[in-house]
């Protein structure tokens, strides 16, 4: 049973996406060919930013650090400690090992951090200060040697002061005042004084996401994140005011941000619809959140907890809150989500900013096959093998026969040589 009290009315933006990607491809191509000159031109055209050097000097970082409120710096320290401590625990859960598989065959696994990572910290309407912790801080816990960070200039002073402080406090080795596609391409190709990085991470708008898509292969990336998503599963024990507030809290990210409610209580669903109207009347971001709710909001009533799980797994939401009497049931049975928030005491905003889990998460149903950014993304799991002569002689005929069946004569020869060499 699925009864929709409200359904999504917004349509896809395929034409807009195609136009965005065409622009991105052209920009990336120009930067790859013309390097610094193209980066400087785009910085001037798109951000109104002209500098001999785009790298932020130490003196400005120190000035910003001195003038920011102590209360903010203390709160940021708490948030950074939460996230990096969780990342350390994730790192400790990964392990190297070596094992003998058969007589004389030794196989092993090593964990090697990526050497250089480029972290993008978005500006825009909401400069995401906490993004510095999630990317730069986590990369440093993983053991990345060099972290280059970019953020767009916000005004004539440059990067938003709070973001600049955050980037430095989280351990960025170099910070550049550069935004959008030109920032990502510059980090990938090594322009305006940067060394090229091995991997790009961080959230951003459609152009930033498009640049990561276009540059994948030149460098590694974290995720191709789309508009922020929230799904809430609630029953008749949930508070309609809290449910509505949490839905609108994520809807304010942008007019294309989906907000879904799955409930086993039709009364609750109706109450949430009424509460959303009430809260939008006084919400400062109602122009954005209201459009997102009108076009991307959904309320669906289902007949059981099992049906709620099944529908949620179809959505595979980025953020999933559960406000029911059966929290442990949902924890055990849900499969597809970026991050799970159990109980009314938790909310997505905690995960976005300071609770400790990473806020860079899969969107657009990507949670069906991947999780969010973690310390493991910055670590390469590589393998090795070591054999004795006797073990090589034993496995060589097997490999030779398989190669023969495949018609791979060169491969077969490498095995046959060892049959002769180690046959005695």
C-alpha cells in the first residue's frame, strides 16, 4: 500500500545539465591547453578576481585568525575533533595483513595514502565551513602528504574569513583563492604555482560536480554529488513539528533539493503538511525551501515498517532520518542510504556540521552501491605476492593451461619458462 498525500511535481533538468557540461568541457579543455593564462582569465571573468599570486599568504591567515570570535574557534575545534576522531577510528578499522595461501605462496595487503589531494571548499550563498573538516581534516588523518585547498573569493578581501580559518586549522598545506571549474582544473593539471594533485574532493554546485566528472581519469574523485536529499521515516509517535523542521532544514540547500516523508500514519502525514505551511510563513530561507518543497517534496503513507524500508531503499537517500518506535528494526533492515540518523534526538544538521560522521555523501540513488567520503577514500588498498621456487613450479602449469585456453601465448610463455626453470 502506498498512498501519496503529496507527490513530486518538479521535472528533470536534462537540457540544463547538458548545457552545464558543455560549458565545463570547454573550460577544462582551455585550461589543459593554456594553463595559467586560462585560469587567470576565468578567475577574472567569473569571480572578478585578479592577483599576481592566488595563494593566500600566511600573514592574511594570521590576521583572520586573530579577529574571529573565540567562541567560533572553540566550537570549530569541537567539530573538528569529533570528525577527525571518527576518521581515526575508521583508519584503525582498516588493516594490512600477510597470509600464506598454499605451500610457499605468500599474499599480502598494504594501505598506502594518496600522495596529494585537492580539496574544494564552496562559497556561494552558504559557504560550507564544515566542508574543510570533512575533506582536509579527513585527508590528513589518512596520512595524505600534501593537501591543496581552493575556495572562491567572496568579496574584495578574498575567501570568506571563517572558511579560510577552517581550511588552515584543518591542516591545508597550500590555500588558493580560486573558485569553480577553474579551481578544480588548476589542481588537477598543476597551474598557477600548484603541483598537480592525485585526487579531487569536496562539494559544490553543478559546475563543480561537472568538473569532477570531466576530470575523472586525469585524477581520482570522491563522489559526483547532486542536490542535497533528505528522507524521513516516521510513525504515529513522531512529532510533526520536528519532522517538518528537518525536512525544510535540508530543503533550504536549493530549490532542487528533494525532501521525502515516508510514514505509517496518515494522521502524521497530514499534520506535517500543515506544519510545513506554518513554518514556511516565518522561515528566513522560505523562498528557497518553499520552492524545493513545492516541486520536490513528497509525503507517502505506507502500510507497515517493511513497506517503509522497501520504499526508502528505492529512494536510496543521501540523508535518512528515522523517527519511530522501532529504531533497531530500521537499523538492522535498511540498506540504501548515505548516512542514517536514528531518533528525534538526532538530525541531519548535526551530521552536516559537527557530530563526527562525514557529510560528503552519495546522492541520486548512488547509495545503492557506495557510501560517503571516509578516511578509506584517501588510502589505496594494494596487494603483493611472494612465491618460493617450489610454489611457482606448482602454479605455473595451472596458469599455462588457462592461458592456452584463452589463446594468450605471451602469458603462457611466462608460465612455461618457470616450469622449466623450477622443474628440478
